[in-house]
């Protein structure tokens, strides 16, 4: 039987941890029988992703019925009639017996997740955005999370950082193109001499490109690399990324059909962004709304919202802190907006009431003061303190009326001086949860 391969498969450059495997179904065999025979633990077809054009499949002119699966590259147990799609220019090792794909057959590939090349995790402060980048980076590099919970994930993350497969940087107002891509820096040698020094983005991009050109120490091709940018919205994006903002687009990356390169201004080198480099950013919505974010950046990134999750908080000394946080955030959203809520991470480490009070006194209340621009009358309401002009003692705050020279019949409003109580009331957190 003659087989003619057309097109090209480049999925390894996008998902180095996955390969597309085509199993030829024996006549009369069911999907379950094919899966059982191959021992494919992934057991998921990727045909729907092909129809959605989310994966670059190699097309084949083959008659008959075919099953598509996703699995780790070069690790399939596979029957004799299995074909693993290879990168551009490489012929599958065993094309015999392959048949034409049946594209009208129902698929169970809904659960296959192809991660975006550029992702921003955004939400109010304390919602675990930076915490989540560790898991995202490990999943991108390994295709799954290791055993051992958070300690195992962090240990694997540290290994990836040491292997130069993950880099981390925090943006700030003074961060520049010279810090991020490349710039001139003094050479510590004799005399005054400036030398071109690559920035963090330049270094991780070159490491990723090297992985695309040859296998790593484990024999894996095109190993994924990840750049984590914390507080991505705090820098001047157009200034930091410069001309490289265009190269972030998935179809403009090296290895893609519309790949582009630019000439760097200091070194004069040709530079492109490899397809196996993933960029993960975090964004605090209390600092800046997504609506105010640079449009060029928004267009090239996908966004994932992380909001406060009170369900992650366990009771502390009989206090339902999860419910208290939920009610607190409801009042904040009512009096301000949803982008300025209080995240659950503030209370995750609290094991006693004293620690809860310390967080409220040292972190939450000062943050509320910043949110409401020192309008303590609103902070009074957000904390659920009792209403009424005669009330002077709250569970968290104390207030006193300032003396006025105005007559009692004056139209001037009552002016209060607010202070945080040295010791919170016994029912402070019960009040917060109302």
C-alpha cells in the first residue's frame, strides 16, 4: 500500500512533553480494545484539537479508519501499526498499515488541554498568583505535577531553575529594556569599557532555542522553558519589551510558519522567540485594571483570573475565617469594586486567634486604608462595625467625635477621629462574618 505524507507536524516545538500518536484500528476493533492493546495511559484522542486547528498535525493520505492519541514522545508502548508523528522533514518510523482519518467520528478529546504560550494570572492581592506560577511552570516543563504535594512541586521547580529551564523576574517602575533584553554594562576589566550584557529574557530564550536544536541530557527534544514575570503590569511594557512584543505571538515564534526575527540594537544579533518558551505573568488588579493595561500586551496574552477562595481557609480557634473573609469581600465590592478584595493567602498560615488579629491589624486594615484613601467611615462599614452616631466603640475600631465650633443646628456633618483598637473585641470575627 502506498502512502504519501503531506504537510508538516510541529507540535513538539509547542508541546515538547507531548507527541501525537496514530493507532490504526484493526477491522472490527473498538476504541476500548485499541486502548487496551496499546497500553496507552493517556487514552485520549486529539482529533477535535486537529479540527480546531489548535495542534499542527501532519496530514497523511491514507484510506480506512484511524485513532489519534496524545502521549509522551518516544515513550509509547505502541503496537506494530502505530505511527508517531515526527517534526518537519522526518518520516514516521513505521508508516505501514496506516489508514485515512475518519474526521466525522465523535471524539473524547475534550479533556486535552493545550496551554497558551503567553499567560497572565490576575486578581486581587493575596490570591496566590505568584504561588500558582510554580505549579504552572512545573506542569509546562514536565507535563504533570510530581508527587509529594507542595514540597514535591517546589523541589522540582528548584531543579528546573537550576537547569536554566525556568527563570523568574519581578517588574517594577524602573525596569528597562536593558535589564530585560540586552544593554551596555561596565566591564570589570581595566579602564572604563562598556560590554553588551544579555538580560533575563535573552538568556532564557537562547536556552530554549538550544533545546530546539538538539536533545537535552535526558534525551528529550525541544524541552519547554518558562519565564515567570511577577507584577508584569508595574513596568512600562512598551519600554521593557520594545520591538520584541511582536515576537511573542505564537505564530511569529521560531519554528512556526510566520516566524520573525529582529536585529537587537546593542549586539546586532538576530533574535527570535522560540516556540518552546512559555511566558507566565502575574498582575495585581488592585494596582492596575486590565482595562488600563497596554493593548499590545493584552492582545498577545491569555488571562486567567484568580479570586479569593474562602473555602481554602479552615476554622481557627472556632472562628470561621472563611465566612468572615467572604462577608468582608462582599462589603468591599459593594463600597468599592471586586478588584480590591482581600485574598485568602493573608490568612492561610494563621493557626491561632492571635495570628488572625495580627494579620488584621498589620496587613488587612492598612490595606483597606489604602483602598479607601483614608476614608475611615467606609472602613468602619466594611469591617461590619455597628451603625449609629452614638456608637463610639467597634470591635476593630474606636472613634470619637471631634469638637466643633459650629452650633448644634449647623449643617456641618459630624467629624470623627478613628483609631484601631489595641485589643479587638471578643466578637470581632463573629461581627466580620455577619
